C-alpha cells in the first residue's frame, strides 16, 4: 500500500471497529483524528469496496468483518496459510489491528501494595469484577483469577498489562479452545489483541478458564510485536523452534510441523 492508502485503510478499520451507524458519509474531523492522520478526509464507498469488497448495506459489511489476513505481508500469509481461519484472523488482528489499550508501562508496579490487592480492586471499581465477551458471555475478573495468573512467571511488563486484560477479553479475537485442558476438567479459551506500551506495539494473550462454577481470568501474557514477527521469519528461513512465548506462535508451529 502507498502511504495514503494505508492511512485510508486505518481509518476504515477504526470506523468499523467502533461500529458507527453511518459509514458512507462518516467524516474524519475530530481534533484527535486529524492530529493522528494529519488531514481531513471523507471516506467514500469506492474506497471501502477496495478493501472489503462489494456489500449492500452496513449490516452486511459488519457481518462480513475485516479480513486482516489478506492485508498481511505475503511471507506471513504463506507461513500461517495451513492454520484455521480463526488463527489466521487472530494473527492479522494482532499484527494490524488498532491497539485495544494504551499503557504507560508503569501500571501496577511495586509500591508496597500487593498485586492481589490492587488488581482485583481496580477490576471491581472499574468493571464491577466482570466483563462481557460477545462469544463467551460474562467473564469474571476477581482475586481467584489474579492468583492463578500470578502463579505463572511475572515481569514488570506483565504486571503492567494486568490493566489491559479487560479490553483484551472484550475486544480481542478467540483463536483457541481446549476441552478438558491437561485432563484437569476445565475448558480454556485463548484471546489475543494488540496493545501499545508507550510508543511500541505489543501483543497480549488472555487465557479464560471455564469450569462448572466459574468462567474467568486464568492467565495473561504480553510480548513485543517484533518478537512474533521475528519468530515467523526465523521459521520461514531456517525452520527454527519458536522464539516467541505466545501460545499462538506455538499453535502455528505445531500445525506447520504436521
């Protein structure tokens, strides 16, 4: 894409993700949007069709959704082409989608208050301890989930990314479902979404645990976007083992080995 085409494409993504009622006549004109894109631009139906194909109305376009996979670089498309449509779209969204949350990187750092206190408190005060995923329904964000999460390795970035867990659950893409995970009687779902920490793009995954009494946070992981891309390039060139710690990278690797 040219620089101008890319700007138009990003605008269309943003409009559809926010689900504005009137797509054809929507004009990019708020102060924030002009500062971000650098110009005022009305998006035409012709430009929308260029990226999303023909459609009759807004409902059809929303149902059709954004084909993130088709916008990925050819090498990445080739590497993940054997994966399910769900995984391909999740990778595309993680690499190209608008960040669902922007962080400073200083959230939930050491201040004398335990993470098991301040994180559940934040979830309770801002989200009443739960959020809704359109496919999974209600997902609990409580002390049990934070304790489960902290049972895995923590870093300052991962601690900070606790604050983005609700947005990842609400707006991310589900790419994995595992019944009776590790023979423990749970079902797990893995959701992925792009976030931004300061000026750099990261990818965050959240694992949801569902059993007979609860569906809620179990684990989250965060990794800089470049590392996932480097992992894919390493595979395409040398066939190396994954250097990405993300679940989606491991899943793609297993599919390609088969």
